[in-house]
C-alpha cells in the first residue's frame, strides 16, 4: 500500500480531522495520490447533518468504489456513527469507523495488513479522552490551504430538536489551552498567517457541557483567555472564530476583540429562526430579541463587524408570521451573509416526529425569498467599504488574484494587477462592488 486519497464532506471540524488523517497516513509512509491517479487507500470522511449531506456521502462512497475498485475504502465521520447498519452492505474492502473507535489505530492496522473485511468496524477506544481518543497527530500544517482550521472543542449534548450531532458526537471535551497554543505555533511556523478556531460548539470551550445551566458560572472566560494568549503568537496575523451562539459573546470576549487587532471583526452567530416560538420548538438557548440585542451590543463595540448566520426554513409549525419575523430580523441586523437551509428531518431527533410540517412548495418559496434577501444584504454590507482600504489574504496565484478581507468578504484584484503569490497579505483600495465580491486595486504606497 503506497498511496491514499481523502474525500471530505461537511463542517470545518471534519476538514480539520481529514488533515489529521492526511498527516497520520504520511507518517505511516503513504503518499497522497494525484487527482488523476488511483489510490490504494481511499478515506471518505462523511457528514449526515442533513438528508442531502447523507446522500452526498453515500454517493462519494460509491464513486470511490467505482474509481478505485482495488482500493481499501475507509468510511469515517458522522454517517457510520449513526447509520452503520445501513452501510453494512457496501461490499468488500469497505471499513466503517465511527466516532467511538480509534481511527488512528484502525488506519495503522489497515496500512499494515492491506486488507479490510466487508462492513467491518474499527478498533474500540476509551470514551474518556474524547478529543484525543483517536490519537491522530496534532497538525503541523493545513496542507493546500492558506487559512488553517484548528479544532479546539468537540461534542455537543445540547439536543436541539432538529439536530443529529449530539448522537454523532455526544461527548463534550476541549483541547487543553497549552496544546492549542503549541499547535497554533506550529501552524504559524509552517507559514499560515490566519487560523480559524473551530469546534462542534465553540462557545463551550473549556466546559463539560454545552448547556449553560450546567456550567459553574454563566460566563465562560476560557475562550477569551485562549484568544488573548493566541493573539500574542508572533507572525500570527489573523485569528477568526468559526461559529458562536449569542450568549457566547460576552463582554469579556468583546473586550478581547477590541484589545487584539489580529482577531478579525467577523462573528458567525447561528440564528436558525427569527421567531421565538420556533426557537423554543427547536430547543435553542435564546429568543429572537436576545439575538437582536446581542448584535446591537457587538456593533456598538466593534467597527462595522461582519455578522454572518445560519437559518433553517420550514421547521415544523413555521407559519407565515414566523417566517416574516425571520425576514424582518435579518433586515434589521443586516447580515453580511446568510447560510440558508431547508428543514431536513433526521431520524432519531425530536423534530422528525413533529406534526404540522410545512408544504415543500411553501418551503421553496421561502428559501428563494431569503436567497434574494441574502444577495441584497451582502451587497449593502460590502458597499459601505467602497473607497476604503482593506487587507486581503491572497488565496491563489492565478489571474486575477483574490482573497478574503478582515471581514471575510471576497476581494478580487483588477485584471491589470501584477501577478501575486498565494498566502500574501496585501493592502487594497476597494473601488467597486461586483457580484458576491468587491474589486480592489493595490495600494502602491503600502505594497511597493
């Protein structure tokens, strides 16, 4: 066995874990196959947060079997954790590894034995040290990307009524602060200028539960403490947070943002619905007005921060009035970007059995309404920066170069701009708004 390939679906946590798998397989002596090359080992890191994600995961597995008929296929991630029975007929050379098993040990065994039994499972590991249970290595580089994701927290016991994640990753655990700092330093040494902290429930960093009623104190100072220390790492130009809930944004956290210029003014706050009635049915830990008030507080302390969000459309019982409340709240806040999802019932969740489901035609219409609003709000958010300067981290070396600003919107350089290398921080003057991006030109005084 000489080569491997990795196919990743789902969230930033999955992407981080796939990088761990890549690094581990390289340590075991394998090389990553080229895109046009067949691999001896194919790892499919799956997602099942929605029906579409589950379907795509199965599709990728079948595609891997077709393209690599002689390869051992390892199916990892959330799908085999909750649907292992449904995957047991995938045929020969398919190994299913769920989150309760040691992925590192199983991969080492596969590489050593070069075989897998049909529908077999991985090696068991302890439930106690959840984030380290797989014994996969801490990352030294996030290969192929300018921004590096760094997982600092895992697990959720919140049991929102629509969410399958507590069944796939039920054990709440956080990576020790010193370990995070060591890994961050290694990523910076490898050349990464931006690190995105990520987790299943990032705001519960340092806690043993995501439910605040179970915390020793309602204020969690562990995340601000980590950010303060990370911000002091030399040559770490940017720190970004992946996703938070309103209550996670405490005065201490906002103070950390204002004190440290390398923490980006971008917060992803998951709204899900602008109706408090629906939020209660969802089992969320906030009401709509709390969300609105939190955003007002953020905007009063940070300079025009980018507030991005997730919204679920068509949750059981969602009326026209509930949906209109979502639309109105989105307009009031002026989101920089909305990720819009149709409600997807997941077997084993409370919402899957709820009555008063919303007609699919109504859901599609509401989704389109939010898509249109998203385009409008994003355009208005970008427009306010025309004529100003932004620092952009370049993500390509082709023409035209492009990259993300401090507030995460994409900026493309003028076509006549000179060729630039990937992973460079450049200062641009923002000159016009375009479809889902801004156009900028080099600041000759700052970039030479």
